[in-house]
C-alpha cells in the first residue's frame, strides 16, 4: 500500500496516520533494513498507545489499509477478544472507520455481520484485498493448506536452501498427511501461499 495524502488535512488524526504510513514505507527497497526499521517504528508506536495489540493493529492498517477482526487474528497471531479490543480502541481514536459489511455465510446465522475496517487513505484495492483475506482466513481448507505450506517450507524448502518446488511434490506431501480434503484443492491453496512467500511452484 502506498502512502497517500490525507483527504482532510485539517484533521490531526489523518496527518498522524499519513506520517506513520510514510515512516513504515520508507525502507521498502531493502528487505532486511525494512524489517529492522519497521520494528524500531513499531516500538515507538507501542509506547504511544501503551498497548502492544493496538500498536500492532495500527501498524498493520498503515501498511495494508484495511482489515477485519479475523484478518488481524491470523495475520498478527492475535486472540479474537484482543483483536476486537484493538479495533474498538482505534475506532474510538477515529483512526479507522467501517468500510464494508460482509455478507455472512448462510450456514452461520448467529452474531453480527463481519466488518471491514479501513484507515484514512485506504484504496478500493486495499478493501478488496482485506475481503479476499477474510474469506481465506475463515476457510478451514485454506487454514489446512497454510499449515501444509508452512510445513513444506520448514521441512523441505529451508533445509535444501531452495526457493522452488514442483506441484507434484506438493500433492505427494499432502497425500502423505492424509488430509480430509481433495488433495488438488489444498495443493492449489498451498501453492498460492508458497508463491506469496516468494517460492516458485513448477506445474
């Protein structure tokens, strides 16, 4: 997500958000420096909010523009109540606003409809990506595929110091685990996850 100037420059909250976006995206060209730099900025954010979860959620919104509670849970490894508290805190500070109500699955009739929250300057693409991530995160099949992909990285890719794998090897690994889903469905999702991690999947 690129930092864009605030729409309402008279609102100090928007100016603060814009400033942090610039800080967090300054070092994008150098991965290692970017990680160190982001951690330094994040430590400062934590001291401002006096709450690690809120600070991490704020940084996530600065970098990605939008998210649901579910996305924060999985992307930041955050317990559900903590994610909702962080969202409530950021909303009370007028840092995020509701951008979209998500249509619920027909099988899930209880509770309120999930909300995509967005920070000032979030683009339609940011909101669309948050929606895509949300649906992926609530899918048991996707979560299994993510675990499979991470296992492949830890036990197969990293030890070989490789950055590629064949689709057939993914299928074989999945069949060995005897997962209760079609191997091809999980393999497609796992391949997508590996691709996002910079690993080439040969078909």
